[in-house]
């Protein structure tokens, strides 16, 4: 797979071997093997030197090299930030659908929006030499980026194209989505905005949308009068509580923009329970275009994202069903603004 420039990429051979680690650490291959398999006696000083050499060149121990030597892995590693979020369940549906066609099995891991947890999960998966790897977003630890840059295993980063991918990314522009929704609401005449988000330190893609959204409204003379950011996972209950907090604070927004549809649906429930007319007294907008919105009393204005397609195309790529585009490492599937009853 052709690697593209960008990010922190270490200089060295592709798919570094145990021999490379032994040479750099100035030990025998047997010593490296003992460290990697955690067998036999190796002093802590030597163990530390071997692990540092392995990390420096992006070496990952192959767990298939023993009793399963010569076997070809029929696995694809998938690490997602959250499985409670409906967005990622639809991504997984796309992944499994594509892999079932060729009898390849996905192995899942959940990072809970932690880059360190993501790195640990991916390194563990790489030790089993999967056919490919699917991970979320473009922001990762330096160690993980360097390791992925050193492997020949196909890597698909999904749900974002706003940045520099390690290999190939499959998604859409969150910055464009933020600008698009901001412009829609500005065109409706709204000038006093509020925002509700969750896990801002981990959900970096929502942060990109928000930053683009705010810069767009401010350029046209509108205001962000309030924002509520919670470390809690996204939920309708959180959206309802956050909406109440904004309205009780006396900020008097014309519209609240939510980081996702779960939060927006909670905001709508608060308005309905307190006889707040939507959108006459308060407009609402979400993100993702989730199917459950169709069951609500009012259709929430939102941005529909191609989650299933992204999962399908990423899985086809990492499993070798499709070739990497020679023109671009970025595969943009776009988004669609859905004007509902709440704006």
C-alpha cells in the first residue's frame, strides 16, 4: 500500500523484523523473542532496551509466528470510540456486511474516545497480523501513527477527512458540515446561538464542526451566547438537562445547535414538556440524521451522514476487495442537510 506523507513518520524499513530490533538493541534474536513472548529470564535493563528499540522502529510481535506459522489471518481489526452511539452501530453494520461477502471476521475494540486506549488496542490487534485495520478519525498518538506508517497492513481511518491520514481515510468534512448548518440557520434569520456537546476532550470531530460553525456565525455578525459541554457520554437525558441549563441561565438563544441527534432529541423533549414552541420560541438542530428521529413528534433539523457506506467501503478496502485510489488518500462521501420542523 502506498503511504502518503504527513504526520510523524519514523525513518526505517517497512514491516520491521525481530532482526532489526536485535540489531538496534544490541542483543540476540533469542533475547528479543523472550521479551516479546514474556518467557525466560531477561533483566529489566535489557527488557527496557528491547522494548524501546521495538517502539522506535514500529516493530509489532507476530503472535501467529508460532504454532500457526504460515496461516493467513482472516481477521480485520476495528477500533471505534463508542458502541452505545447509534452512529457506530451503523458503521459496524456496513463493515460486517462487506466482510461477510469474503468470509472475513471483524474483531472489535472500543477506545471510549481515549487515544491511549486506541493505541493499546491497535497494537494488540496488529500482533495477530490482521488483513486490515479500521480506526476512527485522523488524530492518534505519535506511537500509533509511527507504527501504522511502518506496517504494510492496510489501514482505513473513518468518519473524517479534515487532516492528514496515515494511509487512506473514508468519511466527510466535519468543517464543511458545521459551516453548512450555520449558514442554514443564519439564512433563517437566527442571530443568537447556543451549543450543547459531550465529551469535548475526546470527540475531536465534533470539535471541528463546532469551531467551523462558530466562525461562520461570527463572520456574519451573529453571537454564540451560551454553550454547555459535558464530560458525560451523549444521551437524550444529557441533551434535556443541558437545554434546561441554558434556558434557565437567561441567555435567550434563538437556536441551539447540538453535537448530535441524541442530544437534540433530548432538547426537543424538554421544550415539549415545558410548552416551549419550536421553532417559534426556540429552534433546534442536530447532527447525524439518525433513523429514530422519524418517530419524534417534530422532525429535527439535522445533517445526515453516510455511516453505513463508510463502513462498507472501508471494510472493502482493508480486506483487499478494492484497490487504493492512486489520485487521493481521501475518500469524501459528503453529507446532506435535512431541514426538519425545528428550524
